[in-house]
C-alpha cells in the first residue's frame, strides 16, 4: 500500500498562526472570514485549534460566529474546552443561526455524554432553548443535540415528552421522540409507559425520526 503524503508541518503551522492573528483583527472582516473558513476546513484534523476557534464565537460578525460553532462541532469531543463558550453562544447570540449552530455543536462535542459536574448546565440550557427559543431552527437544533448526548441528558426527558404531546408541529414531535429514545437506559425506563401511550394513539408523526 502506497503511503499517503504527509502535510508539511511547518507550512501548516505558519498558516494556522496567520489565521490566529487574523481572528483577532476586528478591523478586517474579510481576513477574519478567510481565517475561519480555513480553520473550519482543518478543524476535524487539527483539534489543537480549539482555543482559536472558540475565540471566534465572540466575533462581531454573525457569519464568523456561526462558522466557529460549526468548526467546533466538527472537532467533536476534543472541543470540550470550548463547552462553556458554546453555551454562552446558545444563550446570548442575537443571530438565530449562531444559536442553532452552537446547539448542534454541543450535541457533537458532548456525544455520548460523560459530563463533569460543572458541565451539567449544558442540559439545562439546551432544555430551555428547545422549548422557549423564539426561532424554530434553534429549537430543532437543541432537540437534536439531546439525541447525540444520549442517556446522560435524561433529566430533560420530561420536557421531551411534553413536546411529543403537542399537536401543532409534527416535525417537533418526531424529533423529540428520536431524542427521547436515544436517552433510554435503565435509568430512563420510568418514562417508557408514557412513550408507549403516545404511540398507541396512532399518530404517525410521533415516530418519523425514530
């Protein structure tokens, strides 16, 4: 098998260092956009860029902030040092795309759970956003995040059940059901009767994502 060519480490270092500097230059929006685009392309392969990418969550430009959140989601669990910054974005970004991408990223970064004690706030914030955010895409992203996190988010199960009971939005019902099922483990079995009762009603939209 022919060996794959390896990237020039010095070149990669030089380029990423220039992007780090560009991210800090609030006078040059085009430079920051180019930098975050480059960091996005590398993010899945160079997890040590987490700190730089997380800094861009505070950028004045909504597009840069959203791309930063997307990049952290691509990095996955290695981006946990940026967890608090993502939560702040989900709570306070004025642009709905930024909030939605922060929720998506949290679902990827905390896939399969394993929360430290101080990280449990993530569950609380996601649960609030999936029920109260004014934007549909943000609410959907928060629901989907629970599907990635799984059983360790089961304290949000009652909120998901309530979403599954509402009639006006079939998509939300289906997504909530999928996330609810993803939470099932011995500690979540207490909710199974309520789930079964919903399915007995014969509403096909309750399981479109399950």
